[in-house]
C-alpha cells in the first residue's frame, strides 16, 4: 500500500510524562471508571504476554493502538465543545478565535480517526470502535486542562510507538507526520493554560503500558 498525501497519513498517539498523570489526579480528572476497556484489551494482553519483547504483533495492532487514542481525543473535542459552547470559552476571558481553533483541533482528530480506520481496513484489519468516556471536567478551565493532558500524552505515545513501525517505512513516515500536528496542538493548548509550550529541548516518551495507565480511567465502556 502506498501513502502519498497528508490526508492519508496515520497516527499513533498520546504525550506527557508522569507529571501529566499527576496533574490528572490532582485535578480530580482521573476518577472515572477503573474497568479496563475492550479497545485496549488486545494491547494489554500482548504486553502481559511479552513483557520484555515487542508489545504489538503487527503494524495493524500499532495502528489500532493509535486509533483507540484518536477516538478518545476526537470524542473529547466533539462532545466537549458542543457542551461548553463558544460562550463557555469566552466567559473565561479567552478570545473568540480560541473556540474556532479548538474546533479546528477537533476536526484534525476526527480526520485522524477516519484515516486510521481506512488504513487498518485496507490492511485487512478490524478497526477498534469508539468507546464511552468520562473526562471529569466541569467548565472551560477544566476542559483545557484535560486537553493538555490528552495532547501531551498523544505526542509522547507516538514517539514511544514509532519504533514498532520501523520496518514499515510509509506507515512510519505517515505516523510521524501526524505526530507533528499533535505536537502543534499540545503547544497551543499549553499557551491557553499559561504553560510553556516548549518546556524542554527533548520531549518525554511514553511506553504503551504507560499510555494504557493514563488513558484507561477516561474510558468507561
């Protein structure tokens, strides 16, 4: 399979260090359901079966790992912005264009879902489906804090999973292209939260097991 355009690019997601995880806990966001979701079941089982080896059996498994996270982000922006609305953002002193930019980020995530779903299907795999989520925020401020955690985790997750596509040049290039967009999202959200958009010269990397630990509390079924 040949991938030639940005619209056909893949994505494996999620960034942030354990500092982000602590932020989730301190903000009271990570108090959602504790049950392990079906969408992460295969990844988790593989990591249990081969703790010192590759956590994915094939490129399709890597892409489904990415798709699970992209579903998470896409649903977060779609449902969150519909609930909060433009006024919910501007009431907290943010410019009107901030809402438009957040909508654009959500559209990017939805495109990532569509692309990953199509590529997994083209490769003969079964794309994971969107789950049900609980992000725990109550207003725009909480929404942006969760957005930061998700975007940071997405960037770090891409970095951690890239090595498992090393033998699939086109898929790796596509994934890194989307990774760049996720990093732009993370930097913008950091500015909205009053944080430094580029806090270090080297970005932290998360393993699939660490991403699983961060993302699972958001997924209720």
